[in-house]
C-alpha cells in the first residue's frame, strides 16, 4: 500500500513539473498556420479540366500584370467551385449580383514575379481576386 501511494505521489509530482502556472500542460507541437480560403469549399482538379477559355484568360491576365510572356505563366492550382452568386466570391462594394449558384473555378497563376489568385465561371469570365 505504501509503495502505491509513493508511486502515485511521484507520478503526480512529475505531472506538476510539466504544467505551467495555469495548470495546463504546454503544447508539444505548435500547429502550422494555414491561411483559410475565402468562399466556398473547392474540389481540386487538374488544369486540363478547366475550360480552355478560362485557362487562356487567366494566363493572359497574369502575363499582362507581371509583364512576362504568356509562356512564363503556370497554372499552379485549380479547384472546381460552385459560387453562391455572380460575384464569383469577389464582390465589389456598391454592386448588386444575381443570386444564383454559379459553377466555376478557383485558380492560382504563378510566374517568377509572383502569384495571383483568380475566380472564374465556367464560361470564361475571370476575376483576379485579392483573397
């Protein structure tokens, strides 16, 4: 009986050392910071699954913004998304948008100069979105 009390005391004392003054054990690992995507959840797709009109519009816009050749632009990420309205997840203040589910895409275009995020509908309307 004395041994079990002594063991329990040692275990409790060891636990007390691992806790800070608040009585909460410190984290064993600091979690990575993950920037949340704004807008609806997307499903990853290959760039080839994105309509050609959308890919061309994204590449042309990114090339113009970064002052590089279109061949220097890579579509680094593509997701299939259903936008909740015609703003495609990038509403402008003071504008009204049709309230309808709009199938489209969230894309990321990279160059040696940087990366831009785009939101698009399936017909080829593309918006460089600051999110």
